[in-house]
C-alpha cells in the first residue's frame, strides 16, 4: 500500500499537487502537514550502503531496520530490530519491544533461521504478556496485547498458551463490557 502526502495548494501554480514518497523515504503514517503548511522535519534516511552503525546515541534502530529490510539485508534488519526491542524493554516500553521482537523474528524466518525465529517469537509473546498485565493500560490496549501474544503462541504451535492468552483477552473484554453496561444502566 502506497502512502500519498497531498498538499492543498501549490503556492506557485495554484493547483492541487500530490507528492509521492520515494523508495528510500521512510513512511510516517502519523505525520501530516503542520498547521502552517510546512512539512515537519524528517530524519535523515539511512541506507543499506552504510556499513558503520550510526555513532549518534539518538540512532533510530527501527528506521534503520526497516531500511535494511527494504534493501533485502535481513541479517542487518534482524540485528536492528533486536537492538530496538532490547532498548524498549530497558525503557519499560514492552508493547513496542514486542512489536520489534516479532519483526525481528520475521527477518530471521526470511533468512531460514527457524530456531532463532522461534526464540524471538517467544520473546515477543513474553513482552506482549508483560504489557497486557500492566494495570496502566487501557482495556482496549490490554485486550490487543493478549490477542497479539496469542498470535505469537499460535505461530509457535503452542496451543495451550494460545488458549490461555485468548481467555485472558476474553476476561478483559468481559470486564470492559460489564463496566460499560453497568454505567449505562445506572444513569
């Protein structure tokens, strides 16, 4: 699926113009035009030709991993996604870590590294489970985390664990339904 960025008016010509992203430009679905018509500042693109890791402490491993995956360098992509996941785990962002572990598992699978892919899927499932058990999460986010953990376990053919996660998701949905239903009948 291609993402288009559109501008309402071309300042010189007065006609509507659509800007197509280049193949090297990272997709940023949550970013649009700012209120004054300027595009937000974008990060420098990381290409697969860079063999030396970025020296900056602010290096975005997710974007670097995506760039490596797009260029077919699955080994580098997997390394970047694992580093991203470990950094997110250290920060306590288990949901983001789970996504990065799951993406790294896919990169390992594409390289034919079945055992490593399974290990990364287990780590993703554990991170999703940890995120789902946090009390700060909204019921919808907790429900989605349980479902995502179940998908990881299903991919690993761990049917008992899959069923356990689905049951946990059902409990969250039931609690949410019961709380919403009780609030509506009381008013």
